[in-house]
C-alpha cells in the first residue's frame, strides 16, 4: 500500500508553537500548503507553494487529486474532523491516503474557558449554514457551544432566544482562544450589544422565562406553533406519525402533500442532520411551510411544487416517506419502489375513500393498520365536554 501523501493539520491561534515536533516536521516538509488566509498567516515562516481555498469550495477535492503523489498539507482550525474540512475530504479521498493531525478544538477550548463538561453540552455549528438551525436546540437549562458564521451571529442568536422567551439566557463570545489576543465578551440575550471579532465561538446557557416556548425535539409540538390553514396533521396524530417514520441521523424523508410542513419539520428536529423534501402543489401552503421551517429550526427543508407520482422520479432515494393524503396505487408503487431498504412508509387517511385505498393496500402488502381517535376537552356552555377530532386511519410498514 502506498504511503499517505495528504496531511490535514489542525492549527490554533498559537500557530507553529502549538504543533507537536512531529506535526511541525510534516508541515515543514510539505511541497504544497492549502488553507485560508488566517492559516497561512499562522504558518508564514514555512516555505512552500501556498494555495487558498478554491471557489467554489467543492473544487477542493479535484484540486487535491491533481496533487496526488506530492507532499500536500491542508491546514484547518483545531480538530480537522469536528465540523471541519477534514470530514469532507475524507468522504471523497481514500482515508488510507490521509493522515490527520488534530489540535484542541474550539469546543474543547470554549468548554475549558466556561468550566463546562463537554458531554453535557450540545455542540453546534452555523458556520456557513443557516443560523436558524440552532433554534431546535433552545430548551430550558440547555448549554450550547456554537461555531458562528461571523461577528453578526451572536446578535442573531440573542434575537432568537429573546423572541422565544429565553431573553435572560447568559451568552459568552470567545475569540482568538489560545492566542495573545484572546478576548471574552459576556452578556444576556435580551440586552446583547457587544461588537465582537469575526472569528468567534459562542457559549449559551439557556434560561427560560415563565412563559417561554417549549420546543422539545421529540415529536408533538403544539399546533399553535405552526402557521396553517387548518389542514395540518394535528399534534397527537403527528407525534404517532413521526414516531412510525423513525427519524435517524442524516436520513431523508419525502413528505408527499406536506401542507404547512408540520410532519417534515418535526422529522428534521428529531434527529441530527435529518433531511426532508416537502412536495406540495399549492404555493400558499409552501409559503407557510417555509415560514414554519425557519421559525422552528429546520431551515434546510426543501420544498418543491408538484403532485405524486409525477414529481417523484428524479428525487434522491428516501429513508422514509409520509403520505398525508391523495394515496393511489400509482403513488404507492412509485414511492415504494424508490424507498431504500429498511425504509419506512406511513400513510394517513381521514376520508372513507382514502381509508378504502389504505385497506386495499394493507391487504396486498401487509404492514400495520391503526385507527387513531383523539378527543380534546373544550367548553360546552359553562361546562366542559369532549370534542372529537376527525379519526385518522394510519397504515405503516417497513421495506425489508
């Protein structure tokens, strides 16, 4: 087996002084060094051909492959495999050709500065990603460490916290950790006004007001949290539906007839990096779904115009499929054919006609057929009585 030719080296604010002798020797022997401007500045005394990150960034892999056989070093901040470029490279290039040289990550340094135990903290990144995705992690007494996009990110997160009843949350911005210019900025969300450096890490200790929004990541959010025209999967049924869909890390859901997006959004909130494609023919409902996704921390919800089965052919294969209405033999055949092995399909019906369709499909394909009946207590004059919601017939099965 050929010797590894690519070294991915973590470097901190202390530059070359923070590298081990072995790692420094590797960097000094490199013919080509690739990194950002900051990385090149931190290692400026080493003579080698210098390259900046290509644009678009995806061109990096092609560029690296063109250097195969030469001594190449890629510089990254801290731990190259923790929300960093090392993971992206390792998915495209045989790991046997790569040697990783990690340094202390920003998360480790920030946890040490805060006196927090890392296993008890949610570690997040919004660097180069929608900031709204951190909203899903705002919960009472939760501690967050967030890699930010820039100087404006802490103020954005302070706004998210305040709008949801967490204005008293304590926030700390840490910059240039481990270097001579290390800085710290402390405050609370509702009055955050610091001007901070571009390159920073944010620590948040979520403190809930008595009227704070409760947004657990398990399914079953309050219906009132969603913009809707009334045709949404209701809270109790949604909790059962998402549980049957079984959200998993990085898994993809097709939400066919997604309406206001409630099922797709709960799916994405329930597992790290879960993805969803919402298929909805009505523009007004897609608009509501997009607004709900931003407000509830699922900004990467992909919405497409179309009806099944016509729009399904070119979509990436899903791990789970939800059909909230409009089931037909053609739609089932197309969805079932696209579903990956061990994929989950769940279909709900509220009309007699759609229920008959599910009964026929169940007879042919098996699975689990369930009737869900929900009653909510509501005023009846001066007293209280049970008000039934429309019963839902649910068919679910796993592809084996």
